[in-house]
């Protein structure tokens, strides 16, 4: 084996180690971004297939509410904004690698009016 072949083999081994390390680092990032993106799908459909949990309200359910004459448009927009805001917050927490999550009180089984009807979202920490 010549000196040239030995150097080339060493470079290949070093390159493989670097590629493996980069691949593992990217794998974690891809998993976090994928999990974060799933929050928006859960908000639309109302079911988290990873946990099997069903939400009280989703964009699909809200869009199916009856709205005779457009009388409840503002109320339905508020419900929809609440669902979207919760999904957005949870998505950001997941991207950051945090265990914190926001849950709507109705989805956590706590009812719709805990202390005040003004507050229907709660910050929770997963352990």
C-alpha cells in the first residue's frame, strides 16, 4: 500500500464521519420541524393521530357550523383564530425543542370558562 492510498483511505474515513455527524444533526432538526408542522394539520382536522387525542373544535368542525344569514360569522372567526393561535404557539415551541405547550381549556377537559371567559388557553409543560 502506497502513502497516497493510505492518505486517500484516511480522507474517506474522515469524510464518512463528518457526513454521519451532519446527518444525525439534520435528522433531529427534520423531526422537530415535521412535528411542528403537524400542529397545523391537527388544528385543521381536529385529531392528533400521534396521540389519538380528539380536539373539541377544529377548523373543519367550525366551518361546518350553521351560520344562518351570517349572524355568527364573528363568533366562528374567534373560534377559528383561537385554534390557529394554539397551533402556531405549539408549533413554535416544538421547533425550539421546548416541552412547553398551549392547550385550549376545552381540549384539556377543563370546560370553556375556567376563571373568566377571556382566558380560554392555558400554558402547560410536558415532562
